[in-house]
C-alpha cells in the first residue's frame, strides 16, 4: 500500500510538473527570453516545484529529514543520475556562462547550505531569508545581463500558447503537485516506519529520484531536440533553486532541523563533491563539452553514493 502511494504520488507529480513546465516555457516565449535564461529560471523553477512542495509539506508535518534529504538527494541525482543519463544520448557543448556564473552560484549555494547546517544542525528563518535573497539577486543578474549576452533562435516547434492556456496549465500543475506530494509523503513516511529505515534514507533515495524525474524528462527532451543550453542550464539552475528557493522558502515558513547525522557526515559531502566535479569534467580532456564518458563517470559516482548510503 505504501509503495502504491509513493508510485501514485510520483505519477501525479510528473504529470503536474509537465503541465507547469508547459506554462512556464510558453510564458517565457511570450516575454521573449533566450533559451539559456529560460533553462536557468522558469524551467528550473517548474522542475523544482515537486521538491518545493514535498519539502514544505514534509517540514510542516515534522519530517525535516525528508525535506533535507529530498533536496540534497535531488541535487546529487540531478548531476549524477540525470546529467549522467542525458550525456549517454549525445555530447553537450557548454557555454562560457557555465563557469562564469552558473557553476559558481551553485557552489556558493551548496557551501552556504553546509555552513548553515554544520553549526546548529538546522536552518532557521533568517538563514532562509539569506538563501532566498541570494536567489533574487541571481535571477535579477540573469535577466539583466544574460538576456542580451546570449544569442538565441526559437526552434520551429516552439509555439507560444494563448494566455488562458498558460494560466490553465499553471493551475492544474500547481494543484496536482500539491496532491501528489501529499500521497508521496504519506507513503514515504509510512514506508520508513514499516521497514525501520530513517526518513533521511527514504528522502535521499526514493523521494529524491522521484522528484528528479521532471529534470530527467526535460533534459533528455532538450538534448534530443538539440536544445542543450536548456538541458545543462536546467540542471544547474534546478540545483540552485533546490537550495535557495526550496530550503529558503521552507525554512522561512518553519525551521528545518537535522535529525539523522548521516545528512551531515555523508550526504552533503557527496553533494558538494559531485557539484564540484562537473567543472573539471567540462574542461578535461577537451574544453566546453561533456560526452558519454563523463556521463559514465557521473553515473558511477551516483551508483556508488546509493550503494554506500543504503
């Protein structure tokens, strides 16, 4: 029964995330925003929506480890699992904005999360405000400077939607995300109790993989459509959003506390290591590209993380 709740919740989250994604991209096309900025902002926000709803719901239900494990596990899954699998479908050429802004902001956000947690093992309201404020500054920078810096052409199959459809998809997606998160959390917490496993383990494995499925779908579709700027931008942006928006907003609503020490002794170091490793992979052996060999390395790292964690 618990597995059915989890699977049902994930299915609802995936479909709802897709509706939200459609409305977000359509809105961006209306506003004439370049692809890479779409990837780093609205697509990232839309694909991070499952993590946001699940984490807020979990924290309000007193399951902080599920909220933290979900975000940390999702960040590891986005780069290890999602980027790893996506690279098996084709080589990804990387733009200079990756190492000038995107990757540094992701590392700053990851470092801030570690700094906030390592002292008192919780993220309180003012720390959430700091995280969310950094996100606002980052978005303002992207929209002001990268909008004109990136030359972009819309592919022929990208057709703007009428405003009523954008609003309709947004509402359906938002309501579905909330309903799916309710099912997922109920199933995940009950499963943890049934098998005597910590919520942190469930969070960094089942829940994080499930909430990373929208990123996987968006990235593979982007690569197959040759929209690789969206693909890498979406994943880096999603990791930034997971920390600055998901944990920032969640901790502004209610403090997020560490209950399982494994989050600080194991999981967060894996997140920092995989986040850092993407930079040398982009430049070695040839600059500004990632290929199937890098994908195998990232997938191998993710499998190792899951094996050692379980």
